[in-house]
C-alpha cells in the first residue's frame, strides 16, 4: 500500500511509480518518495547524505516530516521523502565519451570516500566482505557446479590474506550506473545508500569497474576500452586520494571475488542466466593467468612509489600548474635541449596527457613529493620504450632549492627497481648534456656507464652534444 504523503509531509501531489525502481515514486517531478526495508537502511541514507552534502557531492536532501523526523516507520518498511535530482542514468557506456566519464566518476568516488570517513563506525552492525567470503559465499561455491574448486580457491585465498591490510572505512557498497545520474558527461547525482557499510574501500572501486562488463554481449570486443576505462577511473580517483600499493595489487582479486558473490547469489535466486553471466565475467578476468596482469594491461600497476623521504605520485591532471611551473623555469630548462621551455599552461596539459594515456606503453612520470611537508620538488620517469630491444630512456628534473640533498638519487633508485620489475628491460639509457656535470655524476653513482655513444639535440638551430649513459639491467636483476 502506497503511503499517504499529506499525512506526514506538507506536500500534495500524485505518486507515480518509477518503472526501473519499484520501491520509489515520483511526486510532481520535484520529489522522490522511497521505501526501504529496514530502519538501518533509512538511517544509512540520512547519515550518508548529510556527510556527502557537507563535502559538496551531489546527493538528495531529505524533506523532514511535519513532526521533524527524517523518515516514517510503517509495517511496509520505512519511507523517506527527498528532492529529485536532475539527470538520467547512463546506458551503453562504451558508445559514449567513456574516458571522460571514467575520470569524473573516479574523482567523485574518491570524494565520496573522503566524506564518508567522517561517519563513525558502529562495530558489529554489518558483516564485512571477507567474512561473507568465508561464510555463505564459500558454502555456496562448494555446493555449486558452475566453477571448480581449482577455479575459485586461489583468488579467494589471495584476497583473504591481503584483506586485513586494506584501508577500511564506510563505503557506499552499491555503486553502479543505476545509482548515478548524469547530464551529458557530467555527474549530477549519487543515489541509494541502503547498503552502506564499514568495509574495505577497494570494494566500491572493484564493484564499479566490474559494472562496466555487465550485459556486454562480447567481452573481448570491449576489452581494450575497459582497460582504458580502468586507467582513467584510477587516474581520477588518485587525483584526489592516493591508493595504497596493496590495494592495486588486490584489485583484480577483489573483482574476481565479487563475481563469486554474484554467482552464489544468483544461484540462490534460481536465476541461472544471471549466474552464468557472472561465470563468464569471472572467466574473462581469469584469462590473464595471473590477475595482476590486468593492472599491467591497463597501464596502472603500482604507480605510487614510496621511499624513506619521498612519495613518488603518478603524474595527473591536478599537477598541471606544477608541471607548467617546472618546465617553464629557466634553471630547470638549462640542460633540457629536447624541447623549448613551456610558455602556455595548455602545454602542461599535453605533457600530462602523454604520460597518462594508457595506449602509450612504457611512458611513466612521477612527481617527487617530500613526506615532511608534501612539497612537490621535481619529476622523474621513463620514455622512448623499445619493447623489441628491451631499452628505455630515463629522465629527471629537480628544483634548485632541493638539490644537494640526495632526493633525486633516492627517487631514481626506486623507479629503476620498478621499471625492471614490470617491464622486460635490458638497458636503461640516460641522454645527458656534455656540460651537465652534476647529472653525469648522479648517473655514475647509480651504476650508469658512459657508452661512448653520443647524440645531438638541435634547439634554435644549434646542436647540443649529449653523452649516452647506460645501465645494464641484467646485472641489477642478478644482484636482487
């Protein structure tokens, strides 16, 4: 039975059922009446909405009852009345500007997570995902014949081992396009906090990324687009909040285990078609043998690096002003003869796009951030990757006030180890201007040897001789 809204709110109007959501009704095109099963769900919606609105995230505000309460409790559950947000749900993501949408949603979900850290965790009020895996999901997989134990045991064991080290907080728990509103490519609303709980924040990320694969007739046909989507989403997320290394390593396993949840759930609901779709998605994820290879495919594996004194954060759109300042600086540009100093901030955007485009294999650039005060000090990275020959070039720059303290040597040691770990490298080259004595000394301290080869860079019709220093990666691997 539909609620008589005039009895509880100072609002008159006809209730029109929302076809896609049978527990919601539209009122005059201005309000939404929502029915939730339990009071806990109602409280979640109110608490989460207030926290997110305080941070400027587009969520509905709830209309208080005449009596001042936030919701009505009836035999049919709890009813909440809220303002109707503008926008509509996205359909056919990969037929749209999915790269821009992915980045924006990554930003929004990071902001959601930041806002939800303000909500106090009520211990014992919900079951975290790892306990669900050990409980009803494990039991359901044992009873199912859709997957063999060899298929599901290893990814579950890996995730359960990592799970305690993952950052935990209040999460949305049900992030998909049905709970997001857009006007063109701009997100205008986040909906439905019924299932909000305290759990690993990675669950929200994995759940949303998996949602891009739902109802896709040919997963292999959209595979490359999905990898780009993951890269853009994570870039957006990390422009607000950096993910831990453990989270990036665990993400593919979290996605696999969420599919286990759906397989068991749909079997319990006797929906064999939906269960088989989840099996298909799981096997698609499993095609890369080691699921971590998914992260390598999308160009987003362990990009945040940490040393004793530094955080090396992957370059992103939020760094545009720093990149412009860095590469328009006369001191920084003194020995950079491959490009003119920047004169327009749009050039900084082009540099960032070059390094964040997942189709540019072997391109990496990090910002050196000092831990003690979060000062951005310089950049370092790789370019000119020759996969066939196993070679790559290394580049670096540091603001003058930070020179002489060993920061760049500390950073380069870390990225060299990273490069050797993720790429089939035989040699790393450094092209150094013959007069740049400090850079030559730094490369030699790191084990680079003068190859006796040279290269001329031409700038403003003048040639600048560069020495090519090389580092033998095979010798470093044997020492590790």
